[in-house]
């Protein structure tokens, strides 16, 4: 889900702020919601961002909560009596249909009106898996749906959910058209299995469920591939960012360390040469003194 929040109109904070403060507010507004900012600089943008953050109690999250609350009621309706009463199965089908409709609208409302919250990000997929899992397990328990179908679908759904959390620090795997078609096909197939159908309709629902299973497996493999690519790209980006921070922080790389070693060696050679020159300069006066002493001795002799 993607949220968008707008900030308030631009205003100058006083004579000392001038046009610069207003421009800063406008830039902050563009970052947070595409409108003018508060005009009070970073602090104003921060206040506007906090004020625009949606609360947990909004219509999108309420629809998600309704879907969660429908799960136990749906199960009771499905297994009422011996679990094969057409009337109670119709009530269960109605509850399942309401849950599926809320799933269609809560995400759309959250994205369109900026109602995305952390609670919604976590509760929405849980509600989806809860209602679908309850239906599949209940139908298999009643003997209306093979257990292997339930196992394949639930393994895929839970696995992809865990996969999304595994790569969430590197990005979000967007829902593909195949994934949306899979969800629609699963909902239709499971809904038809909830109803007590006979004759051609029973055969049709079996074929629809077969298509749902194929889409479930195919889209699952596609999501796995996307997750691997996303994680590799994220790791590469983190490595490049760490290298850039190291250079900005003044930490020398390999080439710079080599140049430093060459400079240190040159300085040491200069010091040795200077010491040898000083020693030679000291030797010259000593040689002159010895020569003068030898001349004095010859004259005395």
C-alpha cells in the first residue's frame, strides 16, 4: 500500500524569515504531499507530517477488523449441524462473500485517501489468510475439498507472506496481475465449494479450483524470483552506500593507502640523506684540523 499526506498552506514566520523560510516550507510540502508546506522550515514540515499521519481508527482498518471478526462466525455457520445443511451453508457463503468484498475495498480506500497505517499493513494480510484458511480447512474437514488442495494453497500463501517480510527492508514486492487473478479465482472457487452444488455446477467449480491451484503455484514461483532479485539489488545498494560513506568519512581506500605508504617512504629516505650530509659536513672540519696539526709537527721538527 502507498500513502500520501498533504501539509498546510505556506506562511512566513516573520520579518526575519522572509522568502527563504516560505520556500523551505514549500519544499517540505512537496516532499510530504505535493502541496505547499508550513513555511516554518524543517520543524514545520515535521509537525505537518505528524499531523497528517492517519490514525488506526479509519474506514479501511475498520473493514479489515470486520473481516477478522467474520472468521469465527463463518466457521460456525459452515460446520453447523453436520456441516451439509444447504441453508446454513448459504449463510456461510454470505459471510464469506462479505469478507471477500471488504478485502477488495479496504486496500483501495487506504491507498486512495492516505489511510495506510502500520496496523493495516500487518492486519490486512492476516485477515486475508485467516478467512481463506478457515474456508479451505473447513471444507477439507467436511470432505468436500481434497486435503492436498488445501495444503498447496496454504503453503503458498503463508510462504509468500513470510517472503515479503524477509525482503521488506529492501522494498515491496508489488502484486502482479497474476496474483490478483489468483485471488479472484480462489475466491470464486472456494465460494462455490461452500454452497451445496450438484450436477454441472459441481463439475464447473472443480475446474475453477484446478485453475486456482495452477495460478497459486505459478504466481508463487514468480514471487520467489522477484524476492531473490530484490534482495540482491538491496544488498548491492547497501554495499555501494557503505563504500560511499567510507569515502565521505575520510577513510582511505586501497589506492590512497598505497600513496600514503609511498609518501612515508620518501620522507624516510630524505631523513636518511639529510643525516648523511650532516655527518659529511662534520667530517670536513675534523680532516682540516688533522692536516693543520700535521703541518705544525713538521715545522717543529
